């Protein structure tokens, strides 16, 4: 069962679901001095619904939850009220207060659909565009769409050729990548509408812009490509395996992080994407996430470090270290909230952190 063992709201003195003896004090990130370079007023198009957040100001840990299961992914619903947690063999939906799960599943009523192979890739579950459903994917090619209220399977189907990565656009389309790296486009009703060349190796991760028009795919041996309905653009720059990718909501910016700790920020507007490269970590990048307005990129690594980079120039604006609970300090997921100035991160030993300005 994927449940929370301990839960602490820092500053409120509240601990539930067990002893708080092993919890840690609040952690404040240390801001890096501003650089002269910065985005021009027209450099980044800001969504009208995105919060105006200055992530160069210090973040602090306001909540820390210890689950009983190692985690592989977390996803925040569009209204920031629900959290999807994925462990080795189950998924669960919580409120962002992270008490008891609203529901969790490890095997569905459809006997073909189990979550036993979700651990084969880190990002195999996601919220649907409207937040009313959860989409999950089996490595042997079975899609399942679940009711976000109770986890019941509403529809499922098998994709030919095997499937290895999943992305869901808020506008509705679903994208998947096969073992050979091709990218398939699906409607929300799981009807395939197109297949595009992607990468030429087994994919590791797939992300998509909010409108579903730009897909960024990375492979297990380091290949990286931008896929649209009109083109496939290979993007070179990493010398080791690419571990994570991210794309901004408006599709203007992309990011990729590799096993050596290098992060590359890509301007996807030109025909040939331009890049800023930085190395914020000494160990492998664990996960990347743009803020809702696209102005900042959050990145975590396998040593428990979290950094925030300015998107326009790749400069580091702040850094924090988040400690896990048991055998590891590796951070495997970070996600920016959609409507609030906050980040959430997860460690591979089952700890979830909430950070706010």
C-alpha cells in the first residue's frame, strides 16, 4: 500500500500519521547573486493564467511527507489540488495535503492492465488534460485511462509494437514512444491519429507542450529530438546518457539533463534550436521541470540537490539540498505547481517535499 507514514508542515507544528522524531528542520535555499544578463521583455511569452513568481527569491521547505514505498515519479494536477504518485508497482492519487490516498491501484479490473511494469521507466503515468482522468502505460503497450475520482478503468487498448514512454498534453492529445523510438499521437479516446519518426533508439522519456504540438524525446544512449507534425530535429550537445527532458508550457523552451550533471537549455523557436549549457551537478540529473510561465527551470540530481536556473541564459539563481529518509538521497522527480509559486520533489526512498517562496 502506498501510504504516508509521517507528515510535517514546517512552521505549523503539525505531525500526523506517526512519530515526527526523524523529521528535519526547514531548509532554505541560498540565492545566487543576480547576473547582468537576463531575459528581455519579449524573450519569453508568459501565459495569462501562469502565476507571476520570482524564483530567484529563496525557497523553503514547508512540507515533508514520508511514504512507505520508494517513488519513481510524481505529477501535479492542473489545479494544484491533486498529486499523482508512482512507485515501483502502483500508482496513487492524493490531495496535495498528502494524508491518506484517495485511491491507489496495482492491478485493474481489466486483467490485461497491471502496473507491475511501471518501474521499467520513470514517467509512465500522467494526468489527462482536464485533470478528471489519469493515463498510465505498460511497457508491453497497454494504455489504461482511469477515473481520477476512484481509479476505475474507463478505457484501455493495446498499442502495436510495444511502448516505452508517455506524455499527455493539457489540451488533450496523448503521445507515446515505441521501443524503436517512433512517436505516436493519440486522441483522448485512445484513437491513433499519426505516427512520426522520433529517435533511433529505445526512448527514456517523452514530454510535450501544452498545445500538443511540440514533443521532446530522449533515448537511453543520449539521442535527443524535437518532434512536430512537420519535422524531426535532432539536437546534439550531450556527451553522456540523457536522463531527463522538459518543455515549457508554450513550447518555446526545452531542457535536457544527462548522467554527468550537465543541463542544456534549448531555445526551440529557431529552425535550428540554440542552447545554453551549464553543469549544476556532479552526479546524474534526476528530473527537470519548467515553471508555469517558462521563466525558470527546476532541476534535481541523484545527490539530493535542487537548483533553479534562469531559462533565458541558464544562470543558477538558487540551490538547496533535500535529504531522503533511508538508504538514498537521490531525487527522482521535481514538478512546478501550475497555479501557485511552489515546487514539489520526490526522493527514491519515498519522501515528498513541498517548497514555496
